[in-house]
């Protein structure tokens, strides 16, 4: 289902087809003025096409124009904070720029047997979009978890092993020590001028899925799931807004300390580019006799994991 969201609409549970084990919803958001009902304050300013192209180049470095325009913001909610076998991503949200709007897609797992179908649908969508991934702390959590679940389900992982911009290292480089911390909710308040009201606490999210499985028709369980879906919607909407704020700060730092931090960021981009070029050159120069021989299981893992020449976690 596709719907147009404005700030008066309340988050709802996505609708799906019987038998799939997951549901999927698409929501369109304007770049200016609208905000989710979980946020109070001014309307979000999401970057438009021209602003986003400039912002991505500023944050990541130079890429082809169409590649930056196809960037995919990703965030997930899971049943745990680790990457173990029992941790499942049960809500996944994507945000992509679509003309003068942002399109939000959310997948909600409704039963465990639907995980393979959900991940296959998500993987196909990310592969079709074909752009770089943008996350907030995704290098440490979201992407390793998704790649692990995809492997367990016998699905390909390369759609989640391409160019990646993690906004958390950039946020720390810019604003560490200039506020309480660099959590997403803190930066929403200090940099975007919005604050969450009535949001579900992050520590309460893991239990929501298991409760919903046990009590699928209970109003309280469905309300908790609705709140998680709303929480995820806010996450994927505020990330592009925050990316735009980062780029504006880097382009016009307001004080001498920020000027130095902007220089540090540009140096980090240059250092990453040089390291990637050197690694790429070394790989091209190596002969078959010089390359180490790996066993079959190691080769399979390498093929499914991150291609280091394509992936760059800024600040790592």
C-alpha cells in the first residue's frame, strides 16, 4: 500500500497479504514541513535532489551522480542487540529519494516462518535500487546482522556489501564534546530542533516481537508493534535530515573549532580514498602464485562478506 504522509497522520500497522509471514508498506514524504507525529518541534527539512547530491559528496567523497541519487537509508529493529542466532530483524525501514519526495518502505515480520520471504524481498529491493547504503551505526550493527541472517537463510549478501556511509563516525567527528552524546535521538534535538514524544524505549523493542507472536490478537501487543513501526519510521526519516545538517555544517562551519573538524573530515575522506586505491592496486598487481590459497569454506565466506575495495565506513 502506498500512502502520502503528513504531520497529522498517525503511524499505522503495515498491511500485507495472507500467507507471506511479513507485511510491507510504502509511504511518501515531502522534503519540507512534514514530520511524524512522534516528533514535536519544527518540521523536518529533508534534502531535495540537488541538495542531497552535494551533501553525499561532502560526507562521503566523489561518486557518480546517479549513484548518489540512488542512496538507500536503512534502519532496522531487532529482537536483540547482538549478532547471535537468536537475534532477528523484525522491522526494516528504507528511505530513498524519489523526485521531490522521500519514499519510506517498511517491512514487518509477522511470524518466524516469514523471515526468508521478508529477507528475500528486502534483498531484491536493495539490489534493484543499486545505490550506496547510508546508516547510523550500521557498520557495527545493522549490516552485520542482516548479512548474518541472509547467510543463515541461504540468500545472497552482496546487496548489503557495497558502498556504505555510516553517519555515526561523521557525527562524532563533528559534534563529539559539543553536546551530551552523539546518539541519534540527541542529535535530533540538538541539530534538527525536534524531539520524540511518546516513543517506545529502545530497550523495550526486543521483547515486542515475541509478545506479538504469543498474543497476536491482543490490543496491547498490537499497539506495541505499532509503536515500533513508528519508531523505525522516525529513524529512517531523521537520518537524511541529519545528513543534510552535517553537510551544511561542513560547508559553512560556524566557529574555529568546527573549521578544524571540517578539515579533519576532509582529511579522513582523502585518507580513505588513498587506502582504497592502494588496496585496489595491490589486488590488480598480485599474481596467482602470490595470492594465498584458502580452503573452500573460507573462500565461500569471503565471497559473501564485504568487498573491502567497494565498502568505506567513513571514520573507521
